[in-house]
């Protein structure tokens, strides 16, 4: 199964909200566009292996960008839902400080 099929399968999971599902569908469309562009670039008599390698490299780069954006969004959501007690910001209900949660998020 290719990355486009994987993204489409993930976008149908019920745990995701509308924005996440939409984002995954848009990413799948971008990957399909990359595949088409590389196929056209190589041409009908071109080397399919080269086209596949180009798609794989572009997909890796896209995944790195997505991971970075996801982490940024996750960190921002932690900040938005943090609450204050005695001058310290906490997240959740188990006494985890915002500072510790942000550190944990940055070092998986």
C-alpha cells in the first residue's frame, strides 16, 4: 500500500477531528500531484525507478515537514489548555507542569 492509500485510510479514523481529516486528505492530494509531476517529468519512455525514487524522497521531506508542524501544533495546544495554580502552569489533572510537558513533547 502506498502513502496515498495510507493517508486516506488514516483520514477515515473516527478519532480524528474534521480539521485533521481534511489535512490528511489535502496531503494525499499533494502526494498524488507529486507522483503525477514526476511521471510527467520522466516521460512515457522514462525510467520509472527514477520517478519512484523522486517520489520517495519528496514524500520523506513532506513527512518531516508534517512532523514539525504537528509538533508545533501540539505544543501550542498544550499552552492553550494549561491552567494556573499558585503561579505555576499545569496541564491535565495529574500535576504535570506545562514546562515539563513541553520538554517531554520535544524529546519523544
